[in-house]
C-alpha cells in the first residue's frame, strides 16, 4: 500500500470517528456534575417495592419478579424463589446511580444511545419498580465507558449518562435462586440408579469411615475404569445448582436416582426427558 493510500485511509478513519462523536453528542447539554441522583426517592422507599418488571423488544418475554407471603419470586417460573442477591445489587445500583452527563432530549436521537422504548420497537431495556402507591420506570440503553450506562426516566424527555451499569439478565431463569442442594458426599450412604429398562446400578459404603464408594452390580465382562469411579455419583448433590426451573409435570422417568444418607434421609431424583432437555424432579423424605 502506498503512502498516499495510507494517508487517505487514515483520513477516512478520523472522519468516521468524528462523525460518531457528533452523532453521540447531538443535543447533549454536557457535564452537570455527579451530585444528582437519577432516582432520588428510591433509597428511602426500596423496602416498600412489591414488583419489578423487565421488558425488552417484541421477541422477548417480559419478566416479572414479585413479592408475596413467601418473599420475592419469579412469576413466569411458577413463583420459584428469586435470587435475592441479584435483586439487591439491582436496587442498590438504581438507588445510588448518579447523573454524570445530560444527553439528548430529542426522541429522534434516543436510538443512538439505546434508550428508545422497547414497547415501540426500541432497543432499550424498560425496568419498572412498583410499590403500592407509586412506581419508577427507567429505560436503560447502551453501556458506556465500561461501568457507565445511558438511561432515561420515563416521563422525562432528557436522557442521561449515569455512573452505574446494573446487571439485568435477559432470561427469566437467570433471576431464580440457583442454589438447590448442598449435601456432601460423606453424608451419603448409598445411591441407586434405576433406568427405564430396569437396569440398576448401586454405589454405596459399608461404613461412614470408608473413603470410596463401592460400585455394585457391575455387568459380567465389564470392569471399573478406576477404583473411585463411584465417588462422582455419591457427590452429585454437593453444591448442586439449577439452570432453570418449572412446575413438575407428569411423565415417564428416563431414570430414577435414589440417594440415602447416614441420618436416614432419602432424596429421589426423577429424570424426565422433554424433547432434547432433561428435567429433574426432586423429592425428599423427611421433607
């Protein structure tokens, strides 16, 4: 490439950067300091919130998290308990968010910052926080400068750059409390796996001091890959987390796994196949 071509290319790049700056700066009023909160009343009323709703574009389902007698739950996941830590970081981020800069107040330019309303085909994320007598509605746009984000309060034409970038997962399953069970392997006495065709495999220990689980019913002509191969099965309930959740449905189990503990608890996991996904229904005795 000749020197002249390089200079032309550099000029084009500089021109594009300047154009982008102009587009992003359209209707900006510039820095106004960081003493002003985006939602000045939220910190004092956060404990009174009753519902949080997240809306994206037309192709995405709205997510509703609501507070009832059993605490915060995710409505579209059959009111399974919500991730309180995630909700806490969201409300703290919103209550502490301070305005860094005023941006455009022209609705025609909202799309450049991503703060256009998803209800009308925009790319923003509409976040509603409701309580008995009032609600807050913020439309979050693009991330800026790493930890900052563009935002617009519904009812206020001006958009802003704020000094918080809260995590707002797009999938309802990401809002549920993922911690499911944590039963360490040394509490498990035996595990019995029964497949739909009747084949059964058991791993167990003769006493609580035994280090490795013994694999029973090894088919004739087969041998274990290594002596401690059963330990993975025995430890399956340790720090067990879920990816998603729904109400249990009737269906034939592809496999049933029964865990028995040294203190006489029984946990049964029925594996239900639904299309290409495997769901696990858990029961415990005593409950």
